[in-house]
């Protein structure tokens, strides 16, 4: 049995990817140095692959993002050097960023509406794609690239696609073999799109290049057509759901092609059930002449190796498998298939980390736990009286600039260079400053600034039971940005209050209302790895109950507003719309369970990073009082979608795009508000930035917020 693998993380064993690129941005190293380090990472990758697998593509390295590389490869952008390449990635001229399928990776989006007469041409000589100059390169496919771009008129799509196919033809004619990733094939596609894919790919039939067409993240609805495309090998995901597998068992697989059977999970961290994988492979081998086994999704959604986790409980580490271990498992599957190795026993977590009390809480949940007793309209009256806020109340989303000093103090504390008391005193002094700042500038609802938090999920994972966080489990989120997804290994509970101390302290420093700040259950789940033998909704409800306990503690301390951040609410939705109902059912219930508390506490939620128009009906079923939602980049759409529904709650449309260093003027923010006020009543309108201010500096924050306050004053005067 031959083994195939792809998508190994590009972060480097010591995160050298991040380091060298960021040094380059700081002008500390030159282009050559970056290329050198990235080449070394590629060498590392190849060494690891070679140890375990037979076949793998190369050129999976990118200087920032493979989707950006694709737009360059096809001649849309032509950066002349790395400096120009990074201008497309970050800063003022950068392309917009959005989530890659339902993962927490973000890619750079090519907006065709910004390109005059787009035409494609082969741009293989560009510095950005130099890693593609190898014997078996990997590319993002033309369909996926265009489907995930924006600003393409539906009627222009076919021509653009066929033109792009011609460019790929030219590219591929340089190679003997290549891997082409078309994950967009697993989306809900229209008949026209499928015909187009057929037309395009069929026109490549005479090429000598052996193409491996890779699909992943889910099953392909047009599998019959897919299997007829003139390529050498086709990769299918057999992990996400059973559809692909059942199709092959029933209908077989063309004899002239290789089936690359994705049997090892690329998106979760648990050891495979080798026996099960081998059995499936044996059944497949009766139906399929040419068969290889591989990972079912690119491995970059996983950290590099569990070998670097030396503080973890061995009983847990034993059942974990990161990217390198996945390769090892692929090799084992191959050997077991050929009876060259005895099938290892199945690793199970079983009762590890389970907690009867928590399970009992879940088992005894009743329908009414998910439904608030007091309606929004009634709550509004109660809260208006208690909060006494002006028209167009102003607030921020939670975090304030995480300065070098804040990060340095946290580091010294983690390294035990300073004591807990000293660290706590430092955080308190930051809270003092930020409360005073907000009072001086005139905000209505204050926050404590989140200085104690590194990451909005890891922070809670470290305080909840049932979670473990890793030392070195870094995963790329976008560009050079890395995060360490926590692992949910058992039932979740809250042994101690998590955020009360800071919020209570902040509230004690002001007469204005301070918002409590929590990350919501869906987002914590979306950005963690979790067990698959516990129903996902139960994990979400466990989180919900723990967070609700926290809100009950806020209530005891007299906190009047609590914000539940759910930036991953849209992202976690399945790729196929037919699976949406099942997901949103539990996701909405989890949110409503979290916030099912006294009507006197005003519940805010916050969402960002996504297009919300298509999930507006689901958002409307979440029983919050106020939602702050990103809007400053895609203004029109979101406002229109609120018009279409009966939306009664209060809303804060983000009027300041905090992902940009530009200070917004009162006038441009006023434009957004004026447009929104045609659809949303003024009594329901809050004024706020579109996300947390963690990544901004103080100067930008001061100027932008002061404009934001001016805006609110102007609005109050005018109306
Ligand atoms: N409260 C968080 C912050 O302000 C929200 C972050 C987010 O939405 N991603 O940083
Ligand atoms: Zn946000």
C-alpha cells in the first residue's frame, strides 16, 4: 500500500517561519535570508515526509498565503520583490482577509471588482512562487481560487474560469506531475458550475502532466462527474462523512486512475483507529485497482508534533496525534494493510477526564433552560431604567492596545521572573489607566481592556477543567500569526471564577457601567480540538453552563452588562448548507443557555470576520439584547440583511475598521450610520468599533475613539 500525504505545516519546528518574516518586516533581515529560512523549512518538511510516506507534493511553502500566491501565479498581481509582496498582504494596500472554508485559517481575497479588465497570464517566474519550481509542485486549483475570490459577476465567471484554465494548462505543461487542490468542489455547487468544471478540466485531458486532483473537508456531491475528469489521481475525504466512501463501494472507481483515500483525520488531534482504517482500506481495495492512503485534509490545521509536549500527562499524550504522528499513522496503516505489522490496539480516552456531576447537569437540562422567561421587549424596559444610557450609546468591543510593555510583563510572569502579586498589580494599574482614559474621552459603557488575556480562547481554556493547553502546539491562523488551539479532553466545568476579579476591580473604579467580557461557547469550541465520542452539542452545553456560572457571579458583584463574544459563530457552520440546521440548532441553544439569566443583566454579543447576511435568520434566534457586528468593510450588505427580517434587538454596527491603521473621520463614520438609520431605528443604535483594539496602538486608538465620540454627539444633536 502506497502512502500519500500533503499539507504539512509550514511554520517550522521552532516557529522560524514567523520569526524570519517578522524580522524582515522590521528590516532586520533581507529577502535572501527569508528565502533561505523558508527553503530550510521546505527541507525539514521533505525529510519528515520521506521518513513515513511514499508520495508527497513540494512547493507547499508560501511567503504568506497560498491564495495570494495563486493570484500572483495567474498574473493578476505582479509584486517585483518581497517588499511588494508583503504590501499585498498587510498594511494599507493589503487584500482583505477572510476565513478559509470552516477552518480558523484566513486567506487573502482577490477582489475582481477592483481589477480593471482582469486577464490572466502565467507568472511562474515571480519571486512569490519560486517554491513551485520543483519536480512535483502543489497548486490551489483554478475553480477554488475563483470561487473564493470576490467581485466576480456571475455571468463573467465562466469566461474567467476558462481563461484561467488555459493559464493552468501552460503552467502544468512545465511539469511531469502536480497536485491541484480543489476543496471548493465540496461546496454546494450549482449545475452550471459543475458543467463548467467538467468543461475546464476536460480541456486539460491531453496534457502530459500527471495531475493529482485533491478534494477535502467534506464529500463531493458531483462525484460521478469528478471521477470522469481526465486526471491521474483523485483525492477524496473519507473522514468528514460517509458519502464519498459509500459511493465508491457502490459504484467503484475508474481503473485508469489512482484513488487517494483520505482516511486519516487532518483536522483533529486524536490517534486514529488503525484497525478501522485498515478494514476500510481492505474493503476499498476490492473495488479499486489503484489505491493509495492519505490524510483526509491538509495537515497544517494541526501542530507539528506531540514530541515537543513534555509537560503533558502521558496518558493523554498517548492518545494524541499531531501532523508528524499522523504521517507515522499513515505508515502504520500501510504496513498493517500488508500484514507486515500487527495492528496496534485502539487508543481510547474512555472515562479519562469524564465527570459524573457535569454529565448529570447536561442530562437534566430541560427545554426551558434554553428559553428566556422574560421577552426582549420586557427586558428592554427594565434595562433602560437601570442603565440610563443616552441615545446612540458608545462602547468598545473589549480589548485595548496590547502594548510591548503588557506582553513583556506577561512573559516575565510566565517565566516566573516576577511574582503573581506583582503581575496582578501591573494588570490593575493598566485597568486604572484604561478606565480613566474611557471616562475622559467620554465613552458610555466601559470595558476593562483585557490586558490579562493572551488569546480569547486559550485564556478560558487555562481556567476551565476538561481542557489542556499545549506548550508548542502552534498552528498558523493567517500570515505569520500563530495560535495554540486548546484540547478538550474531558467534561468541562468551572472550578473557580475566571474573570470576576478584573471586572469587579474595573467597576470599582468608575460610576459608569463596565461590561463583563466572556468568549462564547461556540467560539471556544470552534477554536479548540475536542473529543469525538462526546456529542458536540453536549460539549457546547457544558461550556454554556460554565459560562453561565460566571455570569451569575457577575450578577452577584453588581455587573449590569455582559458581552459574549462569538466571532466564530459563522465560521463553525458546516460547508454544506444542508448541514446548517443541525449545527445552528445546538449553536443557538448553547448561546441561549449561556445567557439565560436575570432580565436585569443586559447581554451583548459580538461577531466579526465573516459575511453575516446569509445567517441573519439564525442570528435573530439568539436571544441577546445588543449585538455588535463588523460592518465597516462590507457596509451595505449587512444593513440590507437586517432589513429583511423582523429584527427587534439593539445593534452596534462597527463604524471603525480596526484592522486598518487608518483613523476614521467623523464624516465617513456618519455615512455608515446614516445609511444604517434608514433601516434600523435610532433607539436601537449603538456606536462602536468593529472589533477589539488589541492590535492597534494608543495613538490611533485615541484619535479614532475621539472621532467616534464626536460622531455620537453630533448624532444626538441632530436628532
Ligand atoms: N472582546 C474581544 C476583543 O476585544 C473580541 C475579539 C474578537 O472578536 N475576535 O479583543
Ligand atoms: Zn471581533
